[in-house]
C-alpha cells in the first residue's frame, strides 16, 4: 500500500539521518554568520538572517555552514510517532514485516526517550523543560538564546515522554 511504503521510506530516512535535520528558523546557527565580527550582535541582521533561510526557495544551509542537529520538539514528535507505530503493530501483526517487531519499536522508543531526556534545558528552571536548538529572535529586540525553554517545545516533549512511559513503563 502506498501509505505504508511512504511511511517505511520516511522511517528509514529519519533513522539514517539519526533524527537530525534543519529547522526553518535555524539561520542563526550559521558558522559564517558568527564568523563576521559583531554581525550577530545587531538585532536587524539577526532577523534578516532568520528570514533569509526561512523564506528562501533554495536550501543554503550547507553553504552557510549550518549543521543538521537534533531539535527537542522534533524528537518529541518522532517519539510520539514511534509510540503510534508500536500501537499499530500491536493491532495489525502484518505490519511487523514492514516496520519491525513491537520489541524493535520499543527499543527505538527507549532510545528516543533517553535522547529527549538528555536534551532538557540546563539552567535554574523548575522541572523538566525544553527549548529549541538555535538562538531565535521574536520581533526586533527579543533574542532567546539556544535551549531557552518554551511552552510549545516542552508540551510536545512532555506529552511524548508520557506516551513512551505507557509503552515502556520505565521511569527516568
């Protein structure tokens, strides 16, 4: 079936990439941008950099030396996807041929959950929280440093970890 084939190919690609990639807003991760003195200190220049990579029809990230990275929200979404895949394989054993056994999926679920736990934001925060893997700027003067916790990222990550717990029963 076309949907299962597409899902299988996507799963294999993401695993091959080790769940790393680019984000539309990761322009400030450019090593070139940071190599130019003071450019990263000017708010307008930061906005231009972010919007250039967000809106450009061509992916210039390799040229700008922006590395693929893990993104906490992305890992949370992958973890939720593997939890859903586990439940699907439990219901329809024919899916094992394509996606692997339930135990294989549990193993990957554990690995993603462990990665997500490692990616928690460091700092003097109350409880576990997550942010983005890049500096980001809202409006002209509000710069949020990399890994600053956000409600959005934390919600996706916490929800994914709760779903993973329902499958693995592992407390960390």
